[in-house]
C-alpha cells in the first residue's frame, strides 16, 4: 500500500465510533462496502490502512478486498489531503504545452510526489485529466484557483501565495 507521505494516522475515538455506527447500520445491506467506504472517507478525509482494517475486521472480509476497491475507484484517497490541493492537468493539450515540466517543478518545490501530502499538511499534489481549459494550457489548479499558461519558473511564486 502507498504510504501517507510520512504523515501519521491521527484518527480519533469519536471518528471510529462514527464509522462503527455506519458499518452497523449498513452491514446487512447488499453491496454495503462502497457506501461504508464513502462514509469512512467523509469521516476521516481519506482511507488510510487503519481505516481499511476497521472496515475489513467489522465486515469479516479481507483487507485486500477493501484496498482493491479503494485503489480501483478514483473517488477514494489513500493519502490525506493538504490544506491546499494542487492539481496539474496532464491531458493532451496541457501535456503537449509542457504540463509535465510544470508538474516536475511542483514535485521539486513541495518535495512530494503525485497523490502525496507535505509533512506539514499544507499541500497535497494530484494529477488530473482535462479540466476543460485547454485554451489556457498548461493548467495548474490550487484549490479552486486556476492558473493558465503556467511555466516551471512561475511555480514557486504561485505556491508561495498559499504558504
């Protein structure tokens, strides 16, 4: 399993009790795994191994099954998200215009890879495909802010706005 970028799991007893209630409410429902995992992600913000293990133990299914569902569906996150979510479009138009180099510069500036979160919890980094702003390629997003025609030398200045 991919680790959480060095950030230790900080689940609370209250969160665990919320999850156990959801599991107990849904356990006898056909196809309950997905709604339970969705609720778990709503509760914790992501699905770390510890949460997957609770679901596995409570439902009496292998943790590998929970992990398989978590990694198959893009809606699930195995790593925590930072206060600021940075995304880089790697769709065709953006990639052809240099978004790969922009992404590499962001990785360098933040010291994390795709899907990871900085150890201080300030930033998480994700790639995405086509955000519908092809005329602005290459595109970088920070939270809901869209930056177009980004070059690698602009990355540090953009990220500094969110520190």
